[in-house]
C-alpha cells in the first residue's frame, strides 16, 4: 500500500510539473518568455512549448491588426489660421514584442497614448502648411500617406508597425462654417451674376445678328422678287406685243375695253367727257350693224 501511495504521489507531482511547464501559443498572438524578469525568447509560431517551472513565466501579446480611435475629433489650425475638427483613426500592430515590452512595458493603453501623440503632432504640422480646401479635398490622400510614413518610422522603435492613418472626417467648427459658407455663397453669387451678364451680352449679340440677317434676307428676297417680277412683266409685254402686233385693230379694241372697265369700276365714279371723244369710239360703233 505504501508503494502504491508513493507511486500515486509521484505521478501527481510529475503531472503538476508537466502542466506547469507546458504552454501553448495561439496563431493570433506572440509569447514572451521571461526568466527571472529577463526576456529569454520570443515565440512567434503557434504550437505547444515548455518552460522551466517556477523560474520562467509567459506573457502574451496580440499580433492582429488593432485600431486606435479617438472619442472626440481633435482641433487643428490651417495655414489660414482657421480651426478644423479632424476625426481620424490608426491601424497598427505589434511586429517586435521584445521592443514593445521594453518601450511601453507591454501596456496597450500606453502604446496608444504614444501613437496618438505621434499622429497628432504630424496632423498639426501638415495642417499648418495647408489651406482648408487642401485638407478637406485637395491633398487629403497625400496628407494621410505622409502621416502614415512618419508615424510608422517613429513607432518602429517601439516594435509597432503603422499600417494606415485615415482622416475619417474633416469639419469646420460652427462659427467658422458660417463665415466660410457666407463667403462661398458670395463667391457663387458673383460667379452667377458674371455668367448672367455674359449670357445677356451673348443673347443681345445673337439677337442683333439675327435681326441683321433677317433684314438682309428680306432685302435679298425683295430684290429677287422685283427682278423676277420685272422679267415677268417684260416677258408679258413681249408676248402682248407679239400677239397684238398681228392685229392692231383688235389690240386697240382690247385696250379700250380695259380702259372702260377701269373707268367705271365704282358706281360713284363720275366722268365728264365729250361724247364725240375717241374714248367712246367703240361704244358708238357697238350699236351699228
């Protein structure tokens, strides 16, 4: 019985030793192995590892991409001495857990505090060199890339890699927004008035040109009409002359009939003419047999 009890105790002690000396590393984390408070190794690959019980201890750090957000937008000043509110975020991760532990004692809050200071300093420097238009739309991508490179270079000393710095929103404070909107409105009105005046001038020019073309077309049409009419009258006269030249007496009779018709066109017309006048020649002869 004593041998069995001793065996069980030995097995139990062995299991305790094995359990306390074995540890696992997840694929999403690093493991720092400390021996008496000093870093002796870094486990980057996932798997089962062993340590010296009571002498070595393990600390785990996340190797996934982390996000640094700010609760409230920060205020920065542009080159125009205008305040802007910037809402941004940073994507970062640990790439050297040893440096990370030495720099910030492995404290994520302290690491984010230092990253925040780096990014804010970069934003203040870049915004101070640019106008509101540049930081809102003109050079926004360029600013983000400059900030990312600068922050990444500085954070490498802490064992951290900066993957991205994004300006989520760039807004104007209320008091600045109103003045900017008023100025923009005044500029838009000025442009609109200028365009209206240019349009009115162009419209007047088009109307004048159209009137001129109308007068030219009417004059040319009248000229052509008179020419055609003259040619027609000449042709008619020629035809009449040829036709009536064959019988002068009939021509004289026809002309007298036209004169009678035109003279007695209205009932109120009154003519005082000697009845023996040649005007009534064919009237006098019309009753003769």
